[in-house]
């Protein structure tokens, strides 16, 4: 079987809306490498969009899953629960940032986690409004599309969206948006569109994911915390892409010292097995009545044991620390590349192993270089790489290597990337 034949079959039976970046069909994967059905090898700098933080097919995850399947695969945690779900919840509330007493719920996807945060915040406050930020990404369901601060491709053709959703600018210094300007826009929102006494929640990514890997300044997060405290608003930290060691802390909010009221967890939680969680302050989490939260597959026993294995791996292999080492390695190599191409690379930025370069034309921040971005993605496979793009302007290459990648493999992949850049720039 060839990649092309499989792509032809796929196009005939899977809707075009669920497209694929690469016409590469994976036969097997191990740690930070993939092999396709034709035997070609690739260094994976995407890890399934920050999902396989512990690498592909980690033996400890695989063994935990095999053991669980021998026992049972599903009973529904809302019907007949099981100890592994309780144990996982205990561990998640323990590692969540902040000293407040916390509780958790399990669902299946990141979007579900976000939606449940909104449900919980509305039940707790009795209010309707939710504020999100330009460039933020929170999911593909109707409500989470409304929260997402980018039209194409996520919202185009899919409206109308739920009401009572509002957006404010996200502070990005390199694009001329200061913390003060963002906070001023929020104050204006309270005067023009919705009273703060009608706002249930403010949701923010501590590092914007799809938006371009922009870090929320600590000053901004502290100000949001104070704003929420002043007006009785629930602060939601969306840590779906930033969690589980990715940014050099277990969760990125730890850098600011700000404790959110609710937080989302997904992606890196279980090594590729579908599970997500909401963790938050107990008095807020308990606002919905019994039966008001949940879902058939939420807290799958198979995914729970995978998540417990992931937490053990992160601790035993010191992957939080390793994320910073990886980030330093990537930043050094990519900064050298930036020095070669100062008119094309605006910025090299990272928070741990969440790394990005932003591409421009003629050294002008206002000229997003989408052409170069697309060329890098289009030609990556020829160089044995899996790369991902993102960005509010579509001009960011993001690197999300497994936290278990070796220095040698990372260096090999970066050398391939530099060759690719030299070829298409």
C-alpha cells in the first residue's frame, strides 16, 4: 500500500473538512519518530499537536493499557465507577497550581473541557457572559468556536454562534498591543457591551496555542485575577496545549503564581488516549447539580490508566526539567537561523518545549509571510520532518517535540529544518 493510494481512498470516504496536513499514513511510531506505510522515516516535531509529550508508544503507557483491557474497557464512570478514575482525580487536584481545595471532572476532548468550564461558571455565578481573547483557540464545537478568536478556518461557514460571548485584544508586545491597552479594552467592554455583573467567566490561554505561541505576560494574568476577584467573575485557564510539562512547568500558570478558579486539561494528559479534565476550586466545581456534568466516555478506564502512567513517566524521567533543556537547544539553533535571515524571522520564542518562529517579509512585522510558512510545511516531509504551522496571521512555525526526544535526534531534526529553510527561503 502507498501513501497516495490511501489518500485517494481517504478522499472518497472522509469529508474534506477533516483534512490532513500531510498525505503520510503512519505504519508505526516510537518516541519522536514515525514510519509511514512506504517505510519512510520522519522526525516528529508535532507529536499529534502536543499530545504525545511522553513520546509515541511509551512502553509504560502501552503496558498499563494492555493490563486494563484485560480487565474491562468501559462501564461509564457515571454508572459503575472504578478506582483508577478516583486515583487520577486525586493526582490532578494535587498537581493543579494553587493552594485552594479542588475537585475534578472527566470528559473526553479539550472542547468538552472548555464547555464544561463555562457550564460550571454559569451555574456558580448565575450569570451569562463569557469573555475570551483575540487569537485564542478553545475548540471546534459551537460554543467553543464562539470563544475562539479567529475566523478562518475554525468559524467560517459555521454560524450563528451562541450569544453573550465577547472578545478583547490579547497583549502581544511585538505586535504593538500592550497589557495596558488590553486591560483598557476590557474596561471598555464593560461599559459598552456587558456589565461585569453579568459576566460569568473570563477564559485565557497562558500561552496562546493556535494563536501563535504568545505568552501571556505575568502582569496581565495578575490583573485578570484582580479583575475577576473585584467583580465575582470566574477565571478559567485553558491549559490544554500548555499542560503536563510542555512549557517547563507542570502547568504554565505556575510561572505567574496566579491561581485560576477553573482550568482545562487535555492533550498531553494520557499519551494519546482520549481523556480531558476540568480541575477547579471545590466550591465552584460543586455548583452544578448531580447529573449536570459528564458524558458516556468521560473518564474512560483505559485512558485513566494511560494518564496515571504518563504522570509516573513525567516524574521518573524528569520531563518537566527536560522540557526546558529541549527549549534551550531549539532556541539556540533557531536563533542562529534568525541571525542568518533577520528580514524573514521576526522572533524565536519558547516556553519550555513549546517553541515557535514567526515569519515576516522585509523585516516588517506588519507583513506576515504566509507564503514561506506554507512552503516550509509543504516541503517538510521531503526532508523527513513533521512540522506544524499556526498563528493569528498564519505565519508561525511551531515545534512541539516529545519531551523524551534525545539531543541527538533533536539536533538531527533541527539540521533538517535549517536545510529546508535554506532551500525554500
